[in-house]
């Protein structure tokens, strides 16, 4: 009797408290970074934020929603294209970047009624076809001039120093906002629904989970997030060449980040993005072998470590940095055989894929 | 008359798509896997044939036999090393692993052969450009007609294999239910390996035909995969003759699109594919609603 009373279900552990404080401090430091970092470092960090955003979005789709998309570059490109169009129509450049992302979100909303009814591989390649079609149609726009592309001229008018810092802050704000949104959703009721769907769609539906609604929310967030990544990419590179935005290599990068970091964990894709960023920094110059390595890493992780680095660490050591799941704590007195706090086991945390 | 010509060319193009797609369809039918490296395997075979004929001077026929045998072995290896493990890990993992494999193959091809486009057209001499005239305005390429005939033969052969042979029965049984098939003494591992070998060999044949028809380059795989997949889906997943029909629909759409606009070839193909999917989904849900209504009607 007393034993049952002493079992507690916790979201927050001392570790997750510490990690959350460190994360908040890190974000605060990053906000101030333009004051003490040089231009090159700021550019690099902007790129890293875009990668983290992309990795997290793809992970939300595949790792939580069970939707493997080979066509997320559609939203990446549509967001950038919409920003170009809006800016051309006279919208101020930074609002155009945000509106571009929202346009990509709107596009994903329209697409969701169709795309989400496709299953597994049909969805994967169906999305790819959508991305190819978007690419071809954007090429037809006279403003874009086919593969020649165009540039975000309005941004050129801003002094490079200001532009760099503003884009950096926008990237940071977008990343933190979208990650927080995904985090809040996964922590709430939707999180449970989404994981139930990923594990067994029919069973989830039979328990009253609104499958299509839950998937749609994830799909729209991922569409908006990838669109935002696209407009940020546009802001940092200025030029818009359709090939560079609608290319399937973006999906390869996203798969790498989510899979290597840890599919179905919140922290995983962030780790994956940092790894991808570091690999690109050190090996990007080696060109083709670098791409071969990315593909091989995705293949090897899919086969041998499907939970990725973070998922494996989490499983092995019971680490959980952010308070996303639940922890059942059984005090030593209540369960002497298992021996103290080591007996803590998790319920409601993310199950294996 | 120009439209009749475009339709004829489109139908013939559909034959090529059917060859390319039947392996994808078979693999999906038996293993429920969509192999995202299918197109890259096709291009790999094209490069291997090119290497043997152009670089090593081996005549085309023995080169083809060598490459197809090698690709069959590669199919078995693919099944044993990649697909088997992926299948055990869930329905999403095969997509991830075959996508990783696709990136590895195409970049290795680029590393080995460079960015130049190549063609096997020189290896087949005048067949590459000979044509028959049907009327004053309609000419059909001999190669296109041969490819279409080959597609029909290949599909008929696969159909016979599936319906008449021991292996075919085992394939169909495993496709229905691998566990029950095991219970009646079918070695599903062997069946899967055979299916993968057949799928990769047909992909290789498709790749070689592609290389004879047109120029190919290391990164040509993904677009061929998309065409093959579109043919399979338009024709109805895992039906062989449906794949030919799907290929023809796709080929005709592309051919007509190309006539309408220089950019129309790809756009028309993709649009028709998405339209077919959307219509099928709409009909499917109407059917489901109808069923629901009858259920409700009965209970009331």
C-alpha cells in the first residue's frame, strides 16, 4: 500500500532542469553573439540554425508522424520563391521572408488533404513528384528566368553588416520559435496521438485518435518550417536558382541529420544538424566523397542504429535532457531489490521505431 | 496528324517505362518495399555496359550477359545486406536505407565516370536512328518498336513465371502472407532474394535501353525512378500489365505535353500522375462513404 503511494511520475528530473537552464542560457548567449563574434562566425551560425530547423522539421514528420517525405524541398523552394515574388511586389524584405514561409505553410495546408491520404512509399515519392512539379512551374515564371534564377535585390540595398546581423537574428528567432512549437505540441496531447499513429495507425484510430488531424498539424508545421528555412537560405545567399532550392539533396541532408542524430527524439536532429554542419565544414571541400559519405552514413544508421546517436545514448543511459516524456521514479525504499534510483524506468517516453 | 504521331511515340515510350518499372512493381508486390535506388541501379548497369563495350572493347552481347548476371548477384546482395535488415526494422526504414544507397551509387558513378553524358547508341549502330515510316508524317524508330516488343515479352515472361512456375507460386504466396508461406514450407528468404534479383535485372535492362535511346549521366537515376514509379502507380500498384498501361499513359501524356510546350514533357507527366492519384483517392473515399452509408442504412 505504502509502496504504491511512494511511486511518483515526473516530467522534470534534475538533469532535465539543468539542461533546460543551459539551453535557455545558450539561446540568450546566441542572441548577443553578433556583439562579440566576427562576420564569418555569424554567417556560419546562421547556416547551422537553418540546418537545425530543417533536421527538426524532417524529424517531426518522419520520427513522430511516420511520414517519410522525399519532397520537403518543395516547401524550401516555394518559401524562397514566394519571398522573391513578394519582395518584387513591393513588400519590405524581412516581412517578405516571414510571409514566404507562411505561404509555404498555406501550400502545405492545401496539399495535406491530398498528400496525407497516400501511404508509405506512395507518400514519399508522391511528395518528390510534387517538388519536381513545383520546380518546373517556378522555372516557367519570367521573373525567375528558368534555371538562371534571380536574386533578392531588395536585400542588396541593406548594408552587408546590418543584413548579416538581421538575418542571423531572424534565423535564431525562427529556429527557437519553431522548435518550441514542436516541443510544446509533442509535450501536449498531440504528442501522444502522433506517436500512437507512428507506431500503429489503425490501433491509434481505434482508440479515438484523430489520425488525419494530427498528421495534418505536423505536416503543416513541417511545411512552414521548411519554407522558413528556404527564405532564410535566400536571405543568406541572396541568389535564387531553382535547381539549388528544389534539389533532392535537401532531403538527403535532412534524412542524414534526423537519422544520424536520432529519429524520434527531440534532441537528436539538433545533434545531427551540428554533426552535419561540422562534417560540411571539414569535409565539404572533398566534394563527391563527402556526398558518398553522407549517403553511406544514412544507409549504415538506418540498418544498424535506427535510433541514431541520441536515441541510442538515451536508451543505454536513460538520459533525457528535455522534459518531453514521463519518468516513473520508484524510490529505493519501495523497491529494494532493484537498488535505488537506478530502477527508474520510463513510461510514455518515445518508444522504438 | 502531328497529334497521332505524338500519341504513337508516347505509346512506344510507355514500353520503355514498363521495362523500367516492372521490377519496382514486383518488389513492391512481394516485399512491400519501394526501392528508392531503383533508378540508380538502372544507370549503374548502363555505365557497366558502357565500360565493357567502349573501354574494354567487349562486344555488346557478351557484355550484356556479364552485366545482367552481375546485376542479379547485386540484387541478391542488396536483399541480404540491406533490404532484409531494413524490413525487420519497420516500414519506414527501407525508404531511408535505399535512399542512402541511391546517394552512394550516384555519387560513386560521378566519381568514377565524371559529369560527361554518354550513350550506348554507338554500340548498336544504325538501330539507334533507323525508322519505319507508317505514313508520310509518322515515322517510328526501330529501336522504340523493339523496346516496346521487348516490354511485352518481358511482362509476358514475368506473368508466366508468376502464374506457372514453382518460384512464381512461392512469390505470390509470400506476397500474400510471408509467415503462412513459411508454414507451408516456402523459404521466404530465398523467395525475397529471387524477387530482388529479378527486380534488379529488369532495372538493369531498363537502364541499358535508356542508354541506347538517349544520353545518360551519373545523376540520371532519380528521374528514371520517378518515371518508373509514376508508371507503376498510374497502372495500379503491383499489377504487371497495369504497369504497361501506366507506362503508356505516362508516355502519351509526356509526348503530348512536349508538343504543347518545350517544358511540357515533364510537367504533363507529373500532372497526369498526380491527377490519377487524386481521382483514385476521391473515388476511394466516395466508395468508402458509400459503404458507410449502406452500413448505417442497414443498422437503422
